């Protein structure tokens, strides 16, 4: 009956199983079944040899090495790349490429893609020795993916000839299963070990491998099933191989051997059915068919409980199946769920599964190692996770610091910890402060090794030597690379001084260190002096305390009152009368000087504020006068030029238009005898003779376009919430409203597109777009920098800057963004698609922004946003210094420098005069609107002129001229 059940199970296994395939890997399942058939054929002869000496291997025509040969053939058939016919040119090209890759790796051994390309080419060329060396070198630096390991293992299996080669393959399998959790590698490992059961201890080896595989990936809901089935097939094959031996053994021996083997298969079924796995129903049905006895009630209860658990896990597994790699968010949700349940084995498994696809996410490694450190605390698991973390993300200092702590926590040798620290220093951190952090972690470890009860010891000398080396390293290596030490407050030196003072009773060394700290720019900070004072107070003497506070009173610039108060308090409790008098005198002198400086600064600020107010009032008066003059001239012009009434109607008040400059159009110089609209001659009332009226075509050329009869529509500030301001548009835009409306209608219902025209009918390059809903206006802000006729348009909220003078819109972050790169030195012809093709080789590119000027011309700069910090860090290491079209680019983490606030001008005194304000210009210097419009004939030299300031009024002032006098002067021949 058992034989029939086994045969039925084998036939059922050949048919496709019902239920979902694990993560869509149907091909893998078919290949696994084929390999299990090979496995069954390989198990039988070796089992008979092990269990029955009378078994004649030649009767079945199977040799001891048949299993190895068949497996090697299957493996080599799977991994064979095919036959290629290489010509001489192709071979020479590959050799040149191999030499280039080897040279590049000699320069930068951390180029991951270069390693992969070199292995691929060497494998195609059949360079066996070089392929092995290249793979070995890469595996020492990087953890290899499942695909790379399987390719390597298949190659080595196909070439394994004897027992020594088999041991080499076993070693490779042991290394492969340590990098990541790889069910397929464990399956390959178990099936390959089956071929060696004929050797001494081979059967125990196979079972050991399968048991380790189950403990590693047996709980994997989608891929663990293949391991369980392979293990059961192996044990079932031994059962079938043991049946013919009944005639060679005594009934008692045969029954004991057979029953023991049957129990192994029963045990595997029961263990598997107690775990929630996909396709559990089929496994239960197979067990019912295979078992001769009814299934125990306890097994059925465990099976039902596992089914209930499976229903809880299914939403998370289905979310993983539906999402695209790397599925970090889905894995994070799954981890949170497992953490609530609290099963350590399942928590470890889901972390390992997440890290296979997110091995370059430092935060995930930190969370995993933190869980192992605080919950499991198993030395091998903890140290293995930390080691893999720093191999995957060597640029993350937090992982190295945690690794050093874990090594110390589990009592690893000092030599190993020192070697690990040296590896951390060469990892290539991206910030100067990272080096300070790793040095502090190592120095803390060395300090904990010292027995300070002894006056001198080897550990103490090593600690002092490490402190000195740390300071030298930060000064030489870090400052040279980052232009900063990363430790402006000298924290490492402070810790050294505390250790010398408190633990070594060496105040002389501590004082020397604090002198060095103060000479590095820290003497102006009160907290630094008080830290030194507290150290002297605790471990020094009163004389040095007093000396430190006296120096602090003279040097401190941020909080001098606090330092003075501490000095007076000390003298009040410990000092003599003479000490008190000296302290009072010094503090009063210092505070008087400080108050005087503050009064001067306050006066300066008040003067500047008053100056700004005066300028504002002056601008208001000037605008009011200009407006009144315009109205007066417009009325006069209407009386004298009735014929030009239509032209006069086109002249409007430009108060609502933000740009105040008037563009001069090419070929707009009027012919002789005619004054331009807006010129002094036209404003004064004189007009050119009708005979000199230019033709219409010339007017169009001079005006840039036919004058538009645009009604004056005042801006309604109450609609600012549903309006956006669009600027930097091309001046030659024919119909701005018709061009822009389709663009903005994609954001919502557009009420009005109101372009702004000059008095002459020219489009001024900006407009207002009013929406029906505020949400549409907010959506329209996303169109900022979109190209319109080759020029990026600027879209910003509609804000009255007269009421909000500090309002500025800049849509991009100006702070440190570790997931974004700043690329400079790009060729101007480099396109976004070309740059994306280069960048996506190092990670998932979310966005690329090419920086352009206002005209839309590229500036050779770009910002590249990656999915996470780790990908950006890798891209910096691999792209910095790359050549693109003969341009060597520079790549760095995006960290724009802070814009310097322009210094406020100081008031200066001119000789013999009252306080005169310094001329204030804008951030861009003297603008064109500040040019003198006075004719040279009327300009008179000033009597005196202050440096960088306005001219001093002359003693005799020229008489003021009326508009009529000014017009006569211009028309005078």
C-alpha cells in the first residue's frame, strides 16, 4: 500500500499543482521537479551501498558517480550560454575591453558594474583561471546576488571531477548562503549534496544541509515549499530503496530500519503542515494518500491553525506579489505586522527577505541589527548581520559604529576590532562629521579597555596614541578632502582632556589640550570657557580657575555677562579683597565696552531703518507726482490732438503692471520731424506736420505689432487665491491668451487669461491667469518652468509684494538632500534623456532637472534625484570625475551653500557736514532705472563727492526749468 501511495504521489507530482505558484515562478517549479527526478535516481544506488553490503550496483547499471554526472550535465545544460562563433575582430575587441576593465578596477576596486562586466567577458572567452580570480576578488569586496552565485556554482559543478573539487564546491555553497537569504541556492545545495551520499558521512551531510535550509527558508510562505518537497523526496527515495533489502536482512533488523525511515517521512509531513505555506491543501491531500494510517487529530489541529495563520499573512504576501521591486513600503508594513506578533524566526525571515531587494537601504539594516542586538542576542546571527550591513552600505557611519559596539559586546578579539575600524576609515564616508563619529566610537572602545587604577599600561598608551592619531587624521586627511575638520567644537580633544584630568590625574596635559582648543577659534564662546572652568574647578586649583575666567572675560563675545557673573561669584566665595577689586574692575570695563558697541550697533540700525523709511516716502511722492503729471499732459494732449484720440485711449496707467521698464523694439527710432509717443516733444504739446506721417508698415515695425485696443482692467486683489502670476514669457508671443489657455485648462476651469501690454501695444512677457477654484490655481503651480516656445515660463502665486515685501518663491529645497545629486560641468548639448541613461545604471532615478537661464539655455548643471540616500551615495562614488563628451563632470550630494545676506550700508560722515547716508543699491548693483536722465548740457560738476556716496550739493544751484523750457532746449537747432 505504501508503494502504491508513493507511486501515486509521484504521478501527482508530475501534474501541475493547483493553487497559486510562488511569486509566479512556474518555470522554477518545473525545473525543481526535474531535478528531484534526477535526485531520486541518484539516491537509490548510494543508499543500497550504505545500507546493504549485498547490493550489487552493476545489476542496475548505475555507478557511484552517476548522480554527480547527471546533476553536472543538468546544471551545465541550464547555465550554458550557447555556442558562439567568434571572429578575430570580436575576440580582439573583447580582449581590449577586458584590459580596460582590469585597468579600471586597479584604479577603483569598488566599481561594482565593472566587476560584473569583467566576469561576463572572461566567461565568454573561456578564461577559467581568470574568471575564478575575478569572482573571488568581487566576492571579497561585495556580497553577490543569487544570480551571480548560481552562475558561479553551476560552472564549478560542471567542472568538478574528484572529491577535492567536491569539497571546493561545498565551500562555495557555504559562502553563497551567507550573503543573502536565497531559497534557490539552498535547493541547489541540498540536491548537489545528494550526489555525495555514497561517500563517508554523505547521508548525514545531506540531511544536515536540508535541515539548515529549513531553518533558514522553511518558513518562506512562497518559496519554502520547494525545500520541504525536496527534503521529503529525498527521504521517500531512501524508503523506496530500502524495500528490496528485506530479503538480505533479518525481519527484526529490516522492520526497525524501514519503520525508522518511514517515521522520518511522517515527521517531515507533520512539520510542514504546521507551518503556513502556500499550497498547503495539496500537501495535506498528498499526506492523506501516502499515509497508510489515519492522520492523527493533533496533526489536523496544527494544520487548521496554520491555515488560519495563512489567511492573516495572505494580504501582505499578495501586496508583495502585486508591487514592483524593491517593494520597500510593502516590506516595511510586513515587518511591522511580524513585530507585533513577536515570532523571532519569522521576524528574522521577513527582514532577510526585505534586504534581498533593499540591500542598499541603510535604515533597514539599522532596524534589523537593532532588533538582533536587543532581542535575539545570538552572537553568530548578530555579527553576521552587522558584517553584511557594512559590506552592502559601507558609506553609512552608523552601521560601522554599531558593528564596533556589537564586536565589543560579544567579546571579539581586539585585533579583529582594530582591523574592522581600519576598514571603516577606508569606506569613503560622504561627510566630514562621519569621520569624527567613527573615531569617537573607536576611542570610546579603547577607553573601556584601560584599567585606570594602574599608572601606566599598554592599553593607556594605545589610547593616547589613538587620540593623537585621530587629531592628525582629521587635520590631514579629512580637512584636505572636505575643506573642514568636521569637529569645529573639538569634541575629540575635549574628551581627551577629560580623560587626562579625571581618570589619569594629569591636569598639565588637560590644560595643554584646552589651550589648543581655544586657539582653534573657540575662545569667543562662553560655553567653551565655562566647560574648561568646570574641569579646572573639579580637578585643578583656584589659581587656574581664576586665570581661565579672566581670559574668558576678555575674549568672550556671545555672552560676556554670564562669564562676568561666574567670575564675580567665584571671587565672592573664595577670593581676597584684592581679587574682588580686580574682578570688579575687569568686568565693569568689559561690560562698558560691550554696551558701547551695542549702542553703536543700535544707532546704526536705527539710521538704516530711518533711511529706508525716507526712501519709501520719497518713492511714494515721486509716483504721486508722476501720476499727476501724466494726467495733466494727457488732458492737454486730448485738446490739441483730437485726431489721435484713439491712440491716446491706448495710453493707460501702468500702476498695476509690475515690470516698470519699457522695452525698446528694434527699428523703433522715429524718422526726422516726428516725436515718439511718450517723448518730451509729444508731452509738451508740439506735433509733427501731417506730411511727415510715416506709413502704416513703419508703425508696425516700430511698435513690434499692430497696436491693440486693450481695455484697462484693474487687478482685483480679492481674487489672488484663485489667480497665478505667469512671467518670463517670450515677448514675441503673438496671441498670449490663446497660447496659454490650453496649457492651464488642464489644471482646471480658467476664467480669464489676462496678458499685460505696454502703452505701445507690445506684450510685456507676463500675464495673470484666473481660475474658478483655488485647487486649480494650486495645481497650476506645477507648470512652473514648463517651456513655452523654447523659453521656461515662471508660474508663481499671485501676491501683492507691496504688502508682503519679503515674499519669495523658490520651489526647490536649499538644504542638504542626501538622496539628490548636484552635477556640474555637463556639456551644454547634454539632454535629460542622455543624463538619465547614465544615472539609472546606479539606482532608480526619480527626477532629473537641467538648470537653465531665463532664456531656457542650459548652464551645464543638473540635479538628479534618486529613490534613496544609498543609491545617491553609490552614484557619487561611481560618477564623480566621469567624462561626457570630453567634459569631466563633478558630482556631489546636493547641499547648496547658504545665500549671504547683503550687509546693510553704514552711515558715514562727510568732512565738515552732517551725517550722510551711503548710497544703497539693490542686490544686483546699480540698475538701469538709476541712470541719470539729465542731458549732459545741463549737468554741472558737483563741489564735493563722498566716497561711494551721493554728490555733495554745490554752493550755487541751477534754476529749475519748466516743461516748456525743457522742450525748447531739445528742439533747439
